[in-house]
C-alpha cells in the first residue's frame, strides 16, 4: 500500500495531507463502468463525496455523469469536464441563483423536493424562456439502517416529498407549463451495508410506480440515489461489489416501458482511494491512558466526530512493540478523536500515521476551524512520476508490516 520510497517521500511533505491512490480509483471506476454497462444503468457521481479537481476530471474522463447539490458543484463539475446533459441537481434548499444557473445550463434533471420548490423552478424556467427537466424526489419512509445522521429516507427527515404530494403534483402536472416532469428520485441514506435495505427500496418504488402507471403517467427516468457502503474495517485495496449492488436493483425493480435507471454513488466511488497522512506530535499519558496527538484533526476528517465512525489507522513508520492508544487531533474540542482504545505498534513523536478510507467526505468536509490551513493533497501517480524522474529507490520495497 505504501512502499518505503513513498513513505520517505511522505517525510518530506508538510503534514497532514490527503493521499490518493490513483490506480485504485481507476480500477474502481472501471469496475463501476463494466457493471453499470452490463445493466445499462446511468451513473452520476455524487460530487459532494469529493470535489477535488483531479478526481472530478478522472471521473468525468470515464464517462460518468455528476450528481450536484449546489450551484458551485454544478459549475465545478462542468469545468472538470462533466456534460451538463448528465448532471442532476439535488438538495432540499436550492437557492434562487442556483436554480437559475441549473436551468440556464440545461442540466439533465433538477431533483425537486417540495411543491413550493416546483413552483419556483417553474417560475424561473418561464422567466428564462426554458423548459426545465425535473424529477420528483420522493421520501419513501424506508429505514437505511445506518447512522441516524446519514439517514435521509424516513418521514422524520427533511428530504423529499410525501407519496400523497407526489400524486397531487402528478395529477396537476399540466399546471407547470415550463417544466418537463420526467422522473422519480429516491435517496434513502449513506453507508448502507445491508442490501436488503435496497430490496425494500425497490419494493416501495414498485408500489409507487404501479399506482402512477395505472393512471397512465409515464416517467422515463428512475433515479435510485446513492448510498452503497464501503468496508471501513478491512479497507486495503478494496473495490466495493458493484456487481452485487446493481444486481439487487436488476432483480427487484419493476421497470415500465423502457425506463432508464440512474444511480448517484459517492462514497463507494472514491472512499477507499484516499488516506490522510498525519504526523504524531506527542504521545501523552494521563491516568494510564495513552493518547496519540497527531497533527490532523476533525478539520481534515470530520466523520469520527460527527458520526462516531471508525477508520482503520496504521502507523506507517513503526512496526515494533504494541500498546493500546487513543488517537486524537489538535483541535480544541473534546470530540476531536479518530479512535479510542486501539492497538498500535509502539508510537512516538515524529511517526507517520495513515487514516484509511478517507477518500469520501474527508477533504470535501474539511474546515478551517481554529484558523487551520487547508491540507494539501497528493496523488500516487504524481509521486511515482517524481520517483521515476529522480531515479531513486525502487518502489517495490515494501515494509514487512504492509506485506500481509
Ligand atoms: N444522492 C444524494 C441525493 C445524496 O444526498 C447523497 C449523499 C448521495 C447521492 C451520495 O451518497 P453516497 O453514495 O456517498 O452514500 N458526510 C456523510 C455522508 C453524507 C451523505 C449525504 N448525501 C459521511 O461522511 O458519512
């Protein structure tokens, strides 16, 4: 994963930083592409997971569409090569300027989350002399069995419109003269690791579609959102099982005429390709607890503090001994921990630590709290190119503890 030369390169870089494995990202994209092509599914990468420009360019070069949640995301996606015709725009509170920007750019679909929003989109489309293409985001009241802060498809959540509102909108759809209502949209949550949740979603969609099609309304686009989880416990070189994921929809969704199915994966696309490399500043011992204080904090990876999530943490410069540690950051907040009670090799000031599976919702959720600087990012292929150019140590020298 990290060979000795890479680690020696890391030593010369200012920490903390994000390190992206370009090879794994490309392999992941190839896996998604081949599985999606098999079922003729359209994939829109959820930009919110990681909007790093090089990552966006790599993904757009692979022919993916984009799922955006702000005007700025749409703008950046277009700049990074995504075709507006493959961009969808979600969000429970889209601003007037953002909606106008989306309409002006003729994006593929605005995923609408309320009747009020539908009226606003209709108004702006009329004003701009356009027909806006709209999908209705339905809240299906399906439990995603994930952390409550990343659950979006229950009626207690703010997202989507109710089934009743959906039927009202559809029966009054001729009122919206400047809209083409041509799709349904669902997204029930993130980091979903139990495929039966997606089966439940499919069953619910089938029920809703049956009702709609009995009324002779034809919506050619069905967007089932994102949410596929990744393996945080054992992440090394992991590519999520997209074949199994897509087959759940293939086996359970009942499609009408030639409906096109769309997906919006984020985490599963980029999650395993990113790590945070951080330096150990101090190792404190308070009342028998050993706490590693490293120079990354929740400003670089908010997930553990916000969702109590756990990421695999490895010391990449020490392999001897072992002890139980808490791993914390430098931020002046009690929640600024990456892990508690984990076993690590004997760790000392100056060691480098890698926090894995940080490619999704890591850099994208970075903040400058405590007036910290935003961390840099490096890509494996750039460091490798530098290695070849400087003709230094061969890359194949793996430290023993990473060869397992
Ligand atoms: N589509 C919509 C409408 C979404 O709201 C999201 C994520 C996605 C697609 C992509 O979901 P994914 O495939 O990445 O699960 N910051 C949290 C995750 C928040 C997800 C928000 N919406 C975390 O770090 O776990």
